[in-house]
């Protein structure tokens, strides 16, 4: 009798003893398959360290794992963390602390990865990249370009000035020694020929590139030379003009100002021509970061008073002061220039769905950071996605731009972009379904970043600390 009782006890205990240990178990949640645009209900998600170990029917995952911490996901939606593919950390050494304070803010808004597109704090950004990676600093994973390539005597600080092929090669040597994740190139003073050489040289080294493209060159020329991602959608307005080459030549010859050339691209935009050009660009594999919300903010500075924005409370006084540069520039605009800004933004919103229809991958990015007035780190990405849906994209298409195309561009699709075994444990637990309404990305119940769970009370504490630091 005693022997049979012991055998029965052992039979019950054996499965429990055989269960694997997880650090986090999310029970009975609805997983969002962003790529497929579908909901998978009743799922268990086991996290070990910074990796999702298993995803499947809740009962089977629970039978396989015991966990240090369990979360009831009933009625909740789990999706990959958001990627902001265009941010900046800058403003000079005196603003290092204020920039660093933005990192937890990104996480509090569900942004678990950012792509730093160059400014003047590269050494600090490299330091933060390592600290976030090793878990000693709360923040999103950082991919960075380091200092960008520019021509001689540019207006932007923190650049590598180049003007010859030898200088380009030397600059790329420096960037590779820094272990940059991609190369950023802008056209403030960089000569068109040097710009094309830099793209080709980076491509030969296997480096991805991101750029503002010179008006003197066509977008086709830049992409053919090796450009990987076009930053800002206004360059796609340029590509949609049959007069792109002619207007660019007039600008290069000094016959048109930058503003006049921009207006000429907008006025000569041809939708039928643009669709053909966008299909060609898609076939060449280029990505586009629209930064559409930044365009909306700048276009409407004459209409909107941002002095009572809730987001301002999280921005330090030094960074807030940098906002004045754009505000003051906008205030000097003539009525004709203001009207042109509105017209350009309206066209940008029309162009976005045309790019998607052509098959060009969209990288959700905000341009948030110093100088870029009222575009708030973290919150700005939710606004960017809302602009996409307003422009005609589906919520699923907007989510793809913020979860799938970023990893694809940087070569990390095997690690990011889905809630699946082997993927990074960067997850959002939402109270509502973002496939139905994109605003649901704001309904954050919890964030998992590198396997660390921050519930709503912890997220609120991060926000409160950010506000206290800023003020």
C-alpha cells in the first residue's frame, strides 16, 4: 500500500520537476502576427534571459515551463517592441545628461530599439549603446551611424568632413574602427561627386548607408550608387517630378534657391510618373524613412500652439531651448512660404501610400531629438504611425514599418520582428488590438525589454522620474 502511494506521488511530481525554468511566463495572451496581420489567441510565451524560448497554446507552454514571474495575459495583446529608425542625440557636451535621460522615456512608450542618425554626441551614444546592451542602462537597443559624412565647413557639428576619395576612405576607416551600424551621409556642403563616391565606397565595404540626397543628383543616381535608405519623404516628391533632373541642374547652377527648387519639385509632381519611378526604386531595394509627423509639425507651426504640450514636461530645459531654432525660422516665413509648407505636407501624405503600393519598404522614424521642435522621443513614434494611417495605410502596414522593416534593413530579421521562439524578448503587452486601431499601440499594459518586464506601475514610475529630471 505504501509503495503504491509513493509511486502515485512520484508520478504527479515528475512532470513538475521536469519543467524548464523561465524568467517570465505570459499566460493566455493574444499574440499579434504582424507579418500575417492575424491574431493568435490563447497563447503562452516563455522568456529566458533576453530571448523568447517558446510560444504556443497556453496549456502546453505552461506544462513545459515554470517561471520566476507570471503575467496574466487574458484579454491582452502581445506584439514585438517598436523601432524608431530615425532619432538624434545632440546639442553639445552640456546636454549629454539631458539626452541620456531620454533613453528610459523611449522604453516607457514601448520603443525598444532606435536608430541614431548622427549628431554631435557620438562618443556618448557609443557608450550608451554598450551599457544598454549589457543591461546596466535602461533604454532601447541603439544602432548608430556615429558621426556622419559631410563636406567642408558644414553647418552641422560632429561630422567627418570629406572632399576627396582619399578622405572618404579615411573617414570610413574611422567609422569601421568605431564599429558603426551604418553610415549616414548628408549634403549640406558635400559635393555631388564625392557624395556618389562615398555611397559606392561604403557599399564596397559592406556598409549600409542612409542619406539626405543632393538636389544636384537624381534619386535614381543615388540609389544606383549604393544608397540604402532615403531619409525624409520630401526626397520622394523630388523623385516623382518629371523635371527632377532639370530643376536639380538649375539649383546646382545657382539659378534656383533651395526653397525655390523644393517648390518646383512639388509643383511639377506627376502621380503617374511617380508611380513608375517608385516601382523602379522598389526593384532596386531602397528603403524610405518618411518622418511624416515631423513634416506635419513643421508645416503647421503657424497654426498650432505647442506651449502646453504634455510631452514638453519630459524634455530638459537645454533641449527645449534648441527647439527655438526651428520656431524662429518658421516665424520669419512669408505667407507664400507658409502656404508652400502646407502644400508640401499635403503632397507628402499622398505620396506615402504610393510608396507602399509600389513595394518600397517603409521605416518608421520620427526625427525626434534636439532641434526638432515638439517631436517628442517615444510619443513621437505613435504619432508617426497615426499619420501613416491617416494617409491611407492600414494599421497592419503601419505596424510592419515599426517592427519588421527596421530589422530587415539592418540585417537582424532572424532576431527581431515577431513574437516567436528564438526572437528577442522585446515585447509590448497591450490592452487593445492595434490591428483594429493603430492608437492601441499607446494602450501599454507592460513592456518587456531585453527580457525585463516593466508593468504599468513601473512604466508610470519611469515617466514620473523623467518628468522630475526634466524639471
